[in-house]
C-alpha cells in the first residue's frame, strides 16, 4: 500500500530507530492489520501531494495531517476524522500579542502554500484587504515556527497539534489566538467510485478510536504541554538550548561505552537535576545523575558533583541494573524496569514484581508492575515483601517523566550524527538543518 505523506515531526520522519511520526505510526498499524507492505512517499509540498494522489490508481492514501475543506473535497475523498485541531495564530514572546484579525495588519505573516491556513487568510483578506501574507512551498510547519521563534517573521498560522508538539523546540513561540473553529484531520484517497480502500480505512480508524490506540498516540505526540504544562514545556525548550549542549558530549560518550541510548541517559539527567550538576536532594543524593553515596562508590565516582563523573556513574549503573534484570523481561518493558530500578533499587522492584504475580498480573509488563509499586509504601503490602518499605510512587512518576523527555529528545536530536561521532550542540529540529546558517539552508 502506497502512502503519501510529508516529512515533518507530526507526520513522518526518520530517527535512529527508523521511520516514525504520528501519521506513520497510525498508518503502519493499518498496513499491519491488512497484512500489506507499506511504501512511504513524501511530497515536497501540499500541491504536489494532492497532485500525486490524483494521478495514481491502485491503493494509495494520503496521511499527512490533512484537514478536509470544500476546495479539497472537489479533488479527493476524505476518511472519518482522527484528530481535532484548531488553527492558531502564533507570535513571538515579548512582542505585543495580537488578539483579533484586525491586529494582523502590518505584520509579516507566512503560511504553507496550498494549506487550509492559506485559504483562511485569503478569506480574511477579502474582508480586510490591508492584511498581507506570504505563502511558501519551501518550508514545513516547523520552519514557520522557528522563523517566528527567531524573529524572521512576525506571525504564522498553524494547527494546534503542531504547536503542542513543537512547543518544546521553540521557547519563544506563543499562541496569540484561535483563528476560526476546530476542524478535523482525515486521511485522503483519490476521487473515484471504488470505496473499498476508504471503507477499510474508516473501519480501522473507528477501531483504534474505540480501543484506545489512537488516544495513546495522541498523548505521546501531542500531550507534552498537558503533562509538562505550558511553563514546563517552555522551560524544557530553554534548557534544551542552554544546558544540554554543555553535557551532550558526556552523555554520548558514556552511553556509547555502556551501550545505552544517550537520549535515555540525558532524559534521566533532566528528570534528576534539570541538567544541573550541583544539586543535592533532601536525602543527600547528589549531582547531575543523582547518585547515592553507595552507588557512586560502587561505580568509581569520587566526586558526585563533577558532571562528567556523574554521567559516567549513571551510565554504568543503568547498564548494570538493566543487565541484572530477569531474562524473561523483554524490551521495551526492560528499559522501563531498568529506569524504575535506577530510582528505587532492584530489590524493591523485585518486590513489586512479586506482588504483581500474587495479584495474577504479569510481572514482566511495566503496565502491570507500575500498579504495584505504590503499594510498597503501604504497610499491609510492604510488610509481606522481602525488602520492605519503599516510596513506591516515586519510580512511577520517574519513569513516566523520563519517557516523556526521551520521546522529545529523540525528535530534536539529529539521527545522522549518531554513532561514532561525538558532536556538541547539535540540537535539531526536523526539517531544518540547524548546523547551517539560514542562507545555506535549502528549506528556508
Ligand atoms: C537510588 C539509587 C539506587 C538505590 C535507590 O536509590 O537513588 N540510584 C542511584 O544512586 C543512581 O541505587 O537502590 S539500592 O542500591 O538498591 O538501595 C534506593 O535507595 C536517586 C535515587 C533516590 C532518588 N534519586 C536516583 O533516582 C532520590 O533522591 N529521592 C529523594 C528525592 S527527595 O529528596 O525526597 O526530593
């Protein structure tokens, strides 16, 4: 089955583990359900995308964050909706905040050529001819947000899901106001009489809506602001730019040495200390990776406040506790168990697994064991365990937060620089090569 999409974090992109993105994950499950092979094609811009879809026969669908509009319905057929989005005017923090359409006058505005946002601005301009805007087919949504973030343009108009996802890259980007009503994203197939593909798509989308798969995907891609809060999301974006570059080379180097993913290590460091080397917890645990005195000693760390040593110790400890986990625990759960053990210790984690078994749950599934961990702080439960009391709620939050940071880090870091090179300061926004100045950047 051929799928036409766009190369952007909300749709489809490559990361170290291969192909990913919200649309990709949704459409891959669909292909797996049908038992067919997926062939992904990317279109450079929206006009191309609709052109490609129109030209083809055979099973082809477009999964590219498309909103059905009257104009588009003349060209293609849309599926049931899977995501509700609202178009939002975006401005730069520190500038005066536009609050209505009249405030768009005199501003430098850019949107994607051929987008529903361009259609919306065209309609506004009819009522208010003083509004000026530019349509570009050389950019993606992330580029537009970056240009606002860096002050190259004043405003853009993008969908709320893109804002939610990209907030963590762009600390200066803010929502000015919603322009118009919510609309729905759908997949599209070529115009025609044959409804067989469209029917399959619709029953698949109905199914993932009912069984919760769709909601889980939405949470993972668009839920950061809900989980981190707006302040947390800006703060993370700021720390990504200001703090991570100082430690990135250590994360990469020791992750490589211990054969763990450096982004996971960096995510632990963020959860532990917000990437600050001199922190001490109430319990006397210290440093960027928050090592206890015992752990530090066992890992050969003489100064826990030295960020390089701390990261070395954290990497070693993570690799060690992971290798000590029961062989029956498979990935990806194995990684979540290792994180929990990093925080609460292997003994208490074992206790929670035992409790899970007693309850008829699966001791090898993180989803089951995380339900048991909080019981380790209740006497009726911990009194019957081997290692006794533990603050079992803490590793549950710990793992959830780290997974969130890890997801974000896998999007913002450049996959092609993985491996043998250790490169400093190469935060990457998909679609834009941040290592090049704007004038050398073919996308801008
Ligand atoms: C962890 C240790 C584990 C240890 C557990 O504590 O520290 N991990 C590291 O040092 C990396 O080795 O397991 S044990 O050896 O089996 O006992 C349990 O003691 C650290 C945790 C503790 C936690 N942070 C890394 O996640 C912490 O500081 N909690 C207190 C927070 S506060 O002071 O109440 O805010």
